[in-house]
C-alpha cells in the first residue's frame, strides 16, 4: 500500500475555528485557541496520521482587512500558506454566513487555487437549523467550485472524521514528511512562547494582546529531567507593563502558573518557568521580532 503525504492549509476569517480544527485533527494542542480574534500569528503546522497518509496542517492567521504592519504580515503569511499547500480548506462559520470577509476570501481564492483542490468546511453547524445550512452550502458552491463540502463542528468533533478521511485519500502519494511521533514542526521554544501568549490573551482585554509578544530567551534541560525556561514578554508602552504585571504582580503570577501547568502537561515533565516583562516601544517595527514568530517583516510593507 503506497503512503501519502501533503500540506493542507486551513484558511478563513478570524475566529472561524481553524485552530480548534487543527487541534482536533492532530489530537493535541499545537495552536492557540482563544475567544479573541487574530491570535494565530505564525503558520503553525500540526501533523496527523490517517491510515497510510500523513496530513500536515498549516494553521494560518485569520484573513481580515489589515491595518498595521503586523496585520499585513499575518495576512501575507495566511495567503502564502494557502499558495504553498497541496489542499486548501476554507472554513466558514455557519451562523455568520457569507460576510464581507468571506466575499474577499472567495475572490482571492480564484487566484491562488489553480491546480489544487479546495474544499469547503462549514463550521459550528450546531448553531443553525438544517435548512439554513443547506442554503448556505448551495450559495457558497454557486460562488466557487469547491471539490467537496463538509458540515462540521470542530469543537464537538461532528463531521471531522469524514473530512480527515477525505484529506487522507486526496493528498499526493509519496513518503511521509515527518517522523511518525512528531505532531508539530514548531521548535519547542516557540510552542512555549505561544502557550504563555495564549494565557496573556485570555487574561488581558481590549487591544493589549496585539501589542505584546513573547519570546523564549533560554531553555535549559536539567539533569533531573526538568526544564528551566526563561521568557521575555515585550510590550509597547510603560503603561502596558503595569497591566501585564497586575496589582502586586498578581496577573503575571497567574499567567506564569497557567502557562507552566500547560507546558508540564505538554512536555510530560517538570518545568521551571521564569517570565520578565520588558518595554520595547518599537517592537512592532523590528524585523527580528517578526522572524521570532515566523512572519516575514517585508510582508508588512
């Protein structure tokens, strides 16, 4: 039986459920899932095995109208991920239907989809009635020639097995791209930083989560099997530092504890996590910060 392997780009508007679907497909948490939009910055790859096929998922940042350099770099990364993939899956939220954002994505898809199959996955199907779902599916297929349409709930798992099985039959024949036991190709240092950033995003409000970044400065494997991880949280303004630290340091303490607990579960060993908050006013304009989170600084122009 020949093996198959290929890259699958999950695209859609912010909050369409791409990260939730990726984590469901892979069976582990490799991408940040929060209630805030635009939390995925880098193209995170999760690896799933289905029969003789290895499915490498590219979870792209949500596609939206970019305003800042960081936004523009994220949108460029999303379309770059789709253009490089063997298969593209467009996620649309069932209860929101064809928004302006979905309209823009459909227009752009016509440019980048040549020569590769594009599937439609209508997500969050538990939020609408069956007739609404069928009408939306028909309307979307009238706008674009999808090779297959799936109705799923990434959160609850409905329909995900059918999508995964179809993907396993559709990716090209060829050798597997990653070792069998690998679930993501992100360096552990970046996964650790993403976990801490998720906890900050969940804890903080308004625009601040988009004005900060987390970097893993050092990672030391200790003789007793534990790991010491030192991280820096960069914020853009002095006032932001106080918000991240919280009253008597309570916010950063809670964030660090939650991140450490998740890291220990993810790594299966003890973790000593140390976080510092530093003000770096121009970090949103520094090429080095972009490469740290897997984005191309030039794409933000």
